[in-house]
C-alpha cells in the first residue's frame, strides 16, 4: 500500500466537503505537519491552528511520523460529554 | 471495563448492576450523567464521532483511571445521533473499594472524556445549524489532573 | 428535594428520571451509590436509625448543598434493616446546570451524610454482633468542607 | 407536660437495656450536660465522651438548654452511608 487514508470530521468535514480521501503519499512527506501543509493548499481550514490531527486513531502532533497505510484524521477540538 | 457508543438511551441502574453483581468488594460507585440543556431557539443536537478512535480513546481513559485511582471497574457510555433537550448524552461509572477514589475518578473520567474523546456536537437552532465551540473551561478541568502527579 | 429512608432497594435510573423529567435546565447529575463490602466471617449488617431526626438531618444536608452549590435538585435515599455484602445502602444524587457543581455536591452530600445522619451499623459475624466504629477519615472528609468557605 | 422523653440508640441502647424512657425533669436540670450527668449515674455509658446528644432531633452540646416536653437522645458516633 502506497497511500494514506485521510478522514475529516465535524466542521472540518463540512468545510472540506468530503469525509474522507485516499492520497498517494508524495516523496518528502514524512510527518503529519508536512502532510497537513500540503493538504492545506486545497483545504484552507487545515491551516487553522485549532484543527487537531490524529495518526492511526491517536492524537498526533506536527512531528508525528506518517507512512503509507496510515489512517490520518483532522478535526476541530472535541465537544462531547 | 466497558466502553460503548450507542444511539439509544442507557439505564444507569442496569449498568451499575452489571459491574457490581456477583462480587462484594465494591464499597462505592460514583457516577455522572450528562444531559442536553435547553436554550431559546435550540431544538436538538446531533452528535458525530470518529468510530474506532472513540472506542480506543475511551478505553485508554478508562484504563488510566483504573490504574491511577485503583478502581475495581469503569463504565463509559456515550450516545451519538440526534438528541433533544432533557435527553441523556453520557454516562460515567467508577467503582472502587472506597468512596473517595470512586468520586475523584468520576470527575477525572468526565473531564478527560470531554477534551480527548472524538465527539462533536452540532446544534440545530431556529437560525440554522451551529457546531458547538470547545470551551476553555473543559481544557482547564483536564489540566488540573496533570498539574499534580496524584490527586489529593 | 427528596429524602427517603426505606428497607427495599432503590432504582437509580427511576430516581434520576424523577428529578430530570419535564425540565431541560439540568446539564449533569452526579451520583454516589454506597454498597456493603464483604469480609471474612461477616455475613450481614443491620442498619438502625433515629426516625424523625434522620429525615430532618437529611433535609438539612440537602438544603445546605442546594444553596452552597446552586443545585437544581437533590435526592438522598438511605436503606435500613438487614443488608448483605453486595447490597446497596445509600444513594446520593445532585443535579446542576454544570458538571463541576454536580460532582462537588455529590462528594459534599455523602461526606456530611456519613458523619451527621443518625444511622448506625451493626455487623453480624461468625463471632457475634459488632457495632461498627465511626472512622476518623469520615470526620476528616467532612471537615475539609468547613476549612474553606467555598469549594474550589 | 413536666417530663422529657429520652431515647437511646445503637450501642447506647444495648448497654442501657432500653430504647426510651420518660423522666420528670428534676429542679436544677436546665441543660443537656446536667441531664447527661444525672443519667450517667444509672447509665455509665453516658459518661463516655464519644456518646453524642441531640435535643429535639438536632445535635446538641452540653450547654444546650432543655425544657419539659423536649425529646432528648443519646447515641454513639453515626456510621451510616
């Protein structure tokens, strides 16, 4: 597998207009911050600092490594409970 | 430990029975039930979540509380879908030998669930649909558990 | 406000429904259920109380919590008679607009009930009947609410 | 009414051997401490500092006034909850 699966939730999903996409990981994209910067060109909401990210269903930061086959997600701060 | 995401209401009496039945070492069960509060112009909310990460996160929070407070059992149930004012949203149960641990853990569990579990509320109002904003007070409530290594 | 002394078990789900139904201003209900813990040689306990003073004291404790934490409602149910390991003894419910008040009040209510409500436990063991001794830790748990004028 | 009703609970009741008695209030007995000292002659457990007292169903101290018609109670520290 050479792709990553990217999920969007809540306001991020609505703004982006899709709940998920599949992306062939371009060379040079090795961590979440790099992927996010790349995606933010198409999806400006991802440039907002409040949007959080997860890698393989665990909260992640910009320097969290990513690899082909990973499940990546972006979403606003949670409001459950 | 039980974590569950569901659309239907929960019965807290059944859930307490499930964790207490067949044993006699539990001295107290602390619990919290969260409900949808009404407001002018607000008629319902829709809860969205991240299937998979939700369960994983709830299990991690429950396991952390069990270790930290020496709990005998934990139940976390969160509803999703459309809920109306007065409906229950979330149930937290913490069972311990002694009441202080059960009650402190209940607070810990709901504080962490609020900030870490991937749920999002959208409110349906007479002026349209609005995503609920996260509250600073929730983040602060969680941080108080990190400032000290032990609860006292 | 509801305070009740009874021999039969309570249903916490019914009690929460009773205080939340028909209104939409409650954001959270904190609760505590106390249970009889087992021990070697211990087979049951009998709870005695002071009819009249019990209800008066529970009402006073509930009213104090309502004022102090701005609660929307309180339920205190205490069982009396003979109970076995695993049986529930006491139910505390505190309903508030916000969870922090509901949870702090739940702790306040059970701490005060423990020291002030006139109940006494006698344990029936294989070596005879023993009146349970009051614990210093319960008195200390109550005092923490008096050291500061407000909970924080 | 010239009497007080006196109730005993739990270990106090067992030691004293009765759960209640009616007492004509003797002259000079004006507060709970004085009544307790009087009763302790017959019921030594009442001399124990741990035994608590109530007047008309409210916790009371030695200087709480008592009068004919009152309901007085003595009992060990509570152990409910």
